[in-house]
């Protein structure tokens, strides 16, 4: 593609580095910013720079934060006796969007994957054990919910966490796995359908 300006080309190349954005979309975004007020572009660039340079991570759960503790850990109204273990911040946002969970979180920062060279020592597992054994100013942990994806890596990580947490005596649970709401049984894969039968609950 022949660009009318090297500056436009540079902007398109940088924007297209973002996931899910191709050259055409990047060009459309660049031209949009070019037409807007200069202050809008400056505000965008400042916000992105601040996000990159000033964002920190919660000292307790490793979620993205603005202070020493994230907004969730600092919220005294949350149930501190329950910790939901997730892979990353995207999982926290997904669960929070349901408005069904009122406990705390622990972000592992990844998942055990020998093929990718990711082992337990690369994740925030030791700090999870520390939270359970030494809650400090927080309430004693009564339950750990393992909210990990139902993949081989996810199951491996869950199994490892269960072994590490077994000696603490804390209750360990996992999120339910089954047929999605609105889904037809005939289209469900065998593993999902099988787990739905095994993890059946009482009909209320």
C-alpha cells in the first residue's frame, strides 16, 4: 500500500501491532485521529503512556492496581474468606461482570505449561500459599475456588494447586463445567457433556 505520508505509514505500522488490528483498520484509526482535535490525540497518547509507566500490581492478589492493593482487595465489603484463583486480569474482569461473586481473587500470571517452559516457580503460587497460611490483616481463608480453563494445562495447574493446598486444610472447589445456557445437547462435545452428567446438581 502506498501511503500519502511517512508519518501516516509509521502510525499505521505501530497501530497494526495491536492484536486483532490489520493494516486497513489501523489506517482507518490513524486517519480518524488525524481529523480530530489535536488535544484528543494528545489525551489518548498520554493515557496510554500513563497506563504503561504508572500501572502497578496488587501486593496481595497480583491484579492490576493503582495503589499497593487493588480496588477489590481494598474493598472491606468483599468476602475475604474466599479466594478465586484465575490466570490473569481478563478472568477477573469476566467474573466481575457477572455480579455473582463477592470474594477476593488471586491472579497466577499464567498457567503451568511444560511445552512453553512455564513451571510452578514462574507463577504466583507461593504467594497464594502464604495468603492461606498467614492472612495477616485479612480474614482467614476458608475456601479456594479454582477458576481455570478446562484444558490440559488448566487441569495440570489445578492438580498442582490442590496438592500444594492440601496440607492447609482449606476447602478447595472448582467452577462448574457443562452445557452452556441456550446450548443444544446434540452440539455439545463429548467431554463437556460427560462432565455435565458427572457434575450434575439437584433440581430446585
